[in-house]
């Protein structure tokens, strides 16, 4: 058993706890939570924080003195008291399995049996999923191949379901989540020994770099 090393950011976990993530991003976080006790704890703490704030901000539910006490505590110590920095803890990785949430959307648990569609980018196949909000898709990067260099129009959350990839951000393996802001430009390259399959949720389309990539973007459909 090895470790999950890359997690959603604290801001992402808090947004998930508050129910304010678009469905495409919430799906990726939900899949990661199945395998990551550390982030489940973070979400629980965020929910408790939210519930505490609701109580504190409701004049009928709490005396003003108690309310001020809660608010003062939040003011002094912020959310950091509730959400701990990610630590390197031993957690179980998915053994090539499909997360339960995703199984519900796919209606099956065999990634190889899915109707993968070729894209114009060499070595890149995809399946566009419909989660009702935002853009979510499965990406399959052939072993040893690179995705086109791209950044993002908004937030992107990517969870590795099988294999692994490397980019300028780091090395990502099964269960890891890349939580990237729109300013991050990267070019994931799949490990050489097997295809890398990822679940990618976005709240805005990818932005490819270079005239050729921009030209093919509408054709690739990404
Ligand atoms: Zn995690």
C-alpha cells in the first residue's frame, strides 16, 4: 500500500463542504474522498465550521454573547484551527477500481469497456460525461504520450484512476488529485508502462497554448 500525496486544496475542500462547488468539480472531490481519510476529515471539519457559523449568525438561536465569542474565536484563529495542513499519512489507494460515485454515472465499473473516443491529439482518448453542471470527462493518455500544453479557463480538478503521469507540478499516481488554478500551464506525460486514465472536472474549457493547438481545440472538442 502506498500513499496518496496530492490532495485538493483546503479552499476546495471547504467549498465542497459548503456545497458551493460546481457538480463537475464536486464529483472529482467526492471520488477522492472515498480513498482519502485525511480529506474526509477536512470536509467534516469544514461542515462543522459552517454549521457553527450558521448558529453564530442566527440571533434567535444564540445569545449575542455566545455569538460574539464564536465570531471572535474565528477571527483570532481563522479556519486553520479547523482545517489542518495536509500531512503525509498512509491511506489506501484505489487498486485500479472505479470510485463508487463514478460507477453510478458510468453505469459500470470496467474502464476498458467504455466507448473511448479518439481526439485529434495523438495518444489522447476521452469520454465526455454529463453531470449536469460544468465539464467532466475521462481522459486516457497512452503510455509514454504527452497531452498538448494547456492552461485552464477556470479551475481544474483531476484524479488519477489508473497509471500515473508527470508534469511540471509533480508526479501523480492513482488516487492523487491535481488541483490547479487557471494560471497553471502544464503538459502531463503518462508513465511509460501503462495508459494513464484520469477523471477531469473543469468549470471552464481548457486553454491550449500555441496557434496549432488553438486551431485544433474546436476539432478536439475540449
Ligand atoms: Zn486527500
